[in-house]
C-alpha cells in the first residue's frame, strides 16, 4: 500500500532531522514511497539539514511563508497516488505505526482521515483525538474557569473522551501534527482549506470529511513521538493566528457554537 510523507517546515532546523531519521529507520515494508518537504522560507539551517540525509526527498522552496495549509497542499500536488501522511517537522514515526494505519484504512473503507496516538519525549500520551471546540470548551481551557471543577470536567471531556481509548474509535477531529489521508478521502473530501494560515485547518478538514459522508478515525495502536516544538509561531503571533482561525471556523460552521457537529455532539 503506497504512502507518501508530506512535511511543511519553517525554521525547523532543531527538529527536522528527527523526523527524517525516523523515516529512514523504518522497516523496509513501512518506508514511504516519497518524502515531500515544503519549506516556508526558512532563515535557519533547515535546508542544510535536509540535504545532509541520503533520503530521496523532493523539496519545494517557497519565497514567503504561505502558511501550513497552502504549503501542505503544494506538497500533496507532487504525489499522484496512495495515502498521504501530513506530518509536522517535530514528530518521529515509531516502527509499527504505518502498519497499523494501513490496516485500519483497509478495514474501514469509509475512513477519510486517520490519526495516530502521540507520545511526548517521556512516553506520556498526548491528547490528539478531541470533541468539537465550542465556546464552553474554549472557556474551560483559555480562561480562569479552567481552574474550577466545572472547567476541569468540560476540558477533560474535550481532551480525553476519545484519546483515552485503547481501541480504534471515531473522534470528532484530530490534531494536525500527524494526519493520514486515505485515497478515498482525497477524492471525496479534498485537501486542507487554504482559508486557514495556521490553526483550525485540522478541525475544519475533519468537519468537511464528516459532512461528505466519510469518517474520522483514531488509531491508538499506531504511535508516533511528538516533541511539540513549533518554530512557525515564533514572534508572538501564535495567539493572533489562533483567534483569527477560530473566528473563521465558527462563522462558517455556526452549529459548533452549540457543541454540535457532523461527527456528534460535545
């Protein structure tokens, strides 16, 4: 089952070597057919590190930072067939993960996007399969309400309802650090929305997949390491990007204001 890795970089010199080494070290039956890296005008040593590997890598060098969605879509355009694994540069693929993702894709032909489990550098499981982010969820995580019993309960449900599963399940959406797009998902759902420069592109993509009649799956038996260092938000712009994308998403999908989405309710 052919698959390709799509990685967008921006000043990712501290981490890009880790993901490339992990791809190089995969068993032969799990290695990608292609690796495509789209660089959003890095000013550090990202490209030098990429070129130091003997892996066959296709590189797109953007003259400006085009944002995550547009860069990912440019990378996908270079791949004609097979599954696409969109990866942040700060992840490392662990042996066995690709086999588990392939098996789920085979067993569930209605799957559009599949997400693996992610662990940090200490092996602690991260929250990557979540419920729809309605205003109550946002308040429980971004305001002083997070310190209350109510806020903790709402936040825990959002973060852990699906993520705590030890078996494959269908969450509302998947965190975009690692998203496996099936061939059927590419045909019926398409790629990421370029309305989002950064953040909420993953939420919107999953929403659109559910609306198309396809499914989102979380596969906890596929595990990757996520060191969670995103250089792309350097300069204090993180909050602005997040708020702008959130407003775009909620204005175009207003039922999320009530915790209701095509994959289920909060």
